[in-house]
C-alpha cells in the first residue's frame, strides 16, 4: 500500500460532534515536514469547525486508525492522494460506502515544470533572499529557498500582494494628501488572521519594499495562535504589527482601518468583516471568502419548497451543484452590496483552482463620488430578486437593511 500524502475529510454526519467532541465541518491531513525531528509524528492535521480551526499531529498508526474509523461513516466524503493515485471514499444516505480510484498523471515531470515556472516568475517577495518571517513560518529555509511543499503558500502570498500593489496608490490618495508618514501611517485590519502568513507578508511588502509607514492589527479567536504571532512580530522587529484575540463583531480598533483584508474568514465572518469595514469608512477591502454555508444550509432545508417551474429548481436538486450555486450567490450579493455602498468592486480569481477551491477574491475600493442612485436601485432589485427566487436570507444584506431602516 502506497503512503497517503494528503487526505481531506468533508460532509460530516450528524453524530460527528458526539464522536469527535466538536462540530467539525472539514479535516485536512498531510505528511509532516517535521518527521525527522519527531519520528512518531508523521502527519499534521487541521480540524475546522464553522468558526475555528485546531492543529494536531498524529503518528502514522493514529492517522491510519482515524481513516479506518471515520472515512465513509463520520465523514461522507474523503479524498486521499498518494504519489500515483487519488482515492475518494463516498457514502450515501443509506450508509453504502463506495471507493473510487483515479490514477494521477506522472507527477515527477509535472512538479518539476511547475517549480521551474514558479522560479521564473518575478514574484514581489523574491526567492533566494531569506525573509525572517517566512523562514520562521517554514516557507523558506535559511538560504531563502522556498520549500517544495510550501510553494502554493508562497504563490498565494505573492498573488495577494499583487492585488494590494494594484490599488495602493488609490488608497493613498483617498486617505492622505499623497503620502503616508510615521505620524499618519496606513492603518490595516486583518480579520481572522490565523497563523498570519499574509499579515506578515503585507507588513513586509509595505514597509520594506514600498517604504510605506504602516500599522497592521491582526485579529483572531485562537489565543495560542495570537501569542505565537505576537512573539514572531517582536522577534522580527515589526513594531507596527500587533495581534489581538477577539471577535470582529465586538472588537474596537484604536484607529479606523484604511484597508481591511480577510483571507478565508469562514462563512458569515466575512460578512461581519465587510460590514465593519464599510461602517468605519475603510477605503479598500480585499476579501477571500471561505465556507459559505449560510445560503446552502437554507437551500438544503427548503429544497422541496422550490417549485419545479423556478429557474433554480434543477440547480437546487443536486448537492454539489447547490453548494457551488450558494457560494457564488453569496459572493455576488456581497459584491452588489459593496457597490451600493459606493465602492468600485472587482471579483477576481485569487489563485489557480488547482491549488485551492477557495479562489475568488472580492476587491473593493471606495469611489471618489457618490454612487449613482439609479444604478444603486437596480442593484437592490437584483439582490432582492435573487434572494426571493432562492427563498433565502443573507447576513450582510440583513445587516445593511437593518442599518438603513434605523
């Protein structure tokens, strides 16, 4: 039997919380890069609930036992990858378990080609030049070489920096008379910062490469993660980078953010982050949403209520299609609502879908002139029509509607 390199567990059964102690929605396993240091710890794992994630390390025996116990039962969809094949374990509502195997193309040549292309690309953060925080976070070695298993993360970081680079001049002109200073730095908020690869990268890019004074505040619910991030910021000498434990709905910043960034803020956390940014006058918002369960859950429970004559009837019948439709509808509504609030909005591919399915980025920059009233009304009509046809509600729309009515 070939060694499993990665495994993703999704579609949890109703008894997941009872069996595992929490309402996990997804679990990822991957071969540990620290095996040489801890021979019995062969797999790293990340357990996701709707609002949090938890990291664990398992031995090979523990990982194999987890797969044997929970694949196809506790989780109805499991995808595993070896060097040569993709193995999918599925179960239906009757408890029937099916295993599908798909040979992978010869990855040795393919991976070399990908790495070669990555090295040729003119990234904002260069390879072969060690960056302290990337070394400490395990993306680079001390010589500045990007570790092969971290190339996707390296590309993701640089892609996000490109999106910021495109709008930084516009943000500067909107916030100041043309320049940020130590007395008036660029204020950025990162909601749901997690391990903060992106937060550190943005700080490094703006201060070291663009030479822009900046203050960045990272916010997350996990105390241990925030403690580690704060220590790393101090070790790197990043005096303008601070981290706090807190919830976006209740946290108060010392300075109103000029820019808000979110990377994979789960489900409605993205809505609360966008709402905060809009209500506090942020000039730019860059958000990569994740896990849009809200509308999909409503469609799942109300699917039988959608009449056959509805144009959405067929789209609501099949689970994976319904899930994708719900995610796209959620992000379309968010984009429309931001336009209504006076932002120029773009929805773009964040990173190639082969590297992550969460690959849409919503980028919004405040307009210098007020939104056109007729266009705003048309946007409201589109949003209301979509929600009415789907027979659902959406958090950001509810927040803005409530604020308007007050």
